[in-house]
């Protein structure tokens, strides 16, 4: 059961409810969501009468959420979550386009890309300063220097910054610079990291792990939500399947309408990592929008052949501008807009 307290419930009223349900053998998890205290009950306590609890002072409502993910479920919040990042709205009818290089490589590379993607219509700038690489010998990112360059690019273009944080110990550092903390696919079930970004109270872009189920993704989001941080974008970025010979991953287009059904959180699609191949990025991006995605994450590099990571899937600025134009047409077809 979940107990929703009234927005003006006093600490005394909250404690009173907690004491009552705990006396019935339940463990409790208290979070705040949209200004309301939410009490989640866990374990195997004695049966409770929802009518009795609903009458307790300060209680607004009770609900049974049968899914394992509670705060992420549509049952808990039927209306879609929207939030703003430096004035950019995420969720709702408008699509959010996030673009930039896989890795921040240099001042010139980042600023050129930032200006180009803004011109083409991107709403946020992405770029990795700390890179999760399969090989320890590959470029690992510029670290804090990369974060400084991202902040400079934000100052120059006004675009909010999305960048990855790989370790719980780095959350405080990355949060000094980033507007959105990205959790990479390989870290989707790094529970210490999920707790740390939950506590940071900063918007999060949470990528689906390459072999994570949709429910695994929602349970990962639940970790962040349990800290009262509900500014989360879920990101479908392709999964490992039996046939990844011609593409890096398989884009799970099913996951988009399924997630939109199961959760109130906005869903972003990443056709770059899903395909790993430049020529397939636009068709998969359009499929994602047609399926109901709330936005895109696209890798763009001024000279993809020189990129230090993910050059094969990076679009040139010109290709990205064409993609945005095509996305506008698809958005109109599904009665969405691109601001
Ligand atoms: C990235 O966004 O550059 C990245 C490393 O993505 P993923 O975690 O999805 O592989
Ligand atoms: Mn990448």
C-alpha cells in the first residue's frame, strides 16, 4: 500500500501514521513527491483497512500498487511527468532533442558542435567527460577539463548540459557543472550510483542496460524516485540480441509504447547507440517518434572520421539538421511538436 499525505500534513500527523502502520508490523519508506509526503509500506504486516487509514488526520489517499515499481507506475501518478531544465520543458506534447558529441575532445570540437546543434534546433547539449569504454586503452574522456568545456559551451549557446557520471564519488563534482546527470547503460544497475543521483536532486537521464528488461529499467528509476527525485528521463538505447552483426544493438521500439503505458516518466530514444551506424540513425529516430518517444539523444561530431569515440554513429552537423527537419514532419504526423 502507498499512503499519500495531504500537502499541508504536519510532521506530527506523518509520525502518527508511521507509528500506526509500524505497530501493525509494516516497514515504511517515506519520500516526497510533488510537494506531498508519500509513505510506502513494505514487508508482511497485518492486513490494513484502507478506509480507516484514509480517515487518519493528514492522510489524503491510499492506493494499492501491485507492480514492483511503485513511484514510477502510472497507477501512482496517472498524468505524465513534465519538468524543466533551465527553461527547457521535458515531457508533455513537445519533443526534447539532445545532441552533441559522444566525448568532449577539445574546446574547438565542442563549441563548433554546440553552435551547430543549436542552429539545427537541439534543446540540450550532450557530451561525455567521463567515458565508460569497453577497452581500458581507449580514450577515457577529459574528466573535469571536459566538464569545464561543457560549462563554457552552455554559456556560449544557452543550451543545458547532459553529461555522464560513472561513479557515486564523482556525483558531487559532475553536479557542479551538469544540468542533467546521465547514467550510462552499463551503470543502470549500479545501485550506489542510483542512490547518489537520487540524493543529488538533479535531473537524470537513465539509460536502459544492454540486457535489462523494461521492468529492470523501471526498478532502477524507482531507486532515484525513492529519494524524492522525480526529474527522470528514461532512455531506450538498444539492447543486445542474437543478431547484432549489422548494428551495434537492436533498438527495442516496443519498449517505447510499453514504457509510456507503464510509467508517467518521459521516454527518450537514443538511435545513435541503438544502431551504431550513421545511416541508420535517422530512420530509427523517426520510428521512435512515431512510437511515442518524448525526445531524442543523438551523437553529432563536426568530423566523425576523427572522433575519439563513436565516430561511426556520429552525424555531421548537416546530417543532424536534416534529421531535425525530418523529425519535425514526423512529429506533426503524430500530433507532437518540436519547440
Ligand atoms: C554515451 O551516451 O555516449 C554512452 C556511452 O551511452 P551508453 O551508456 O548507452 O552506451
Ligand atoms: Mn557514445
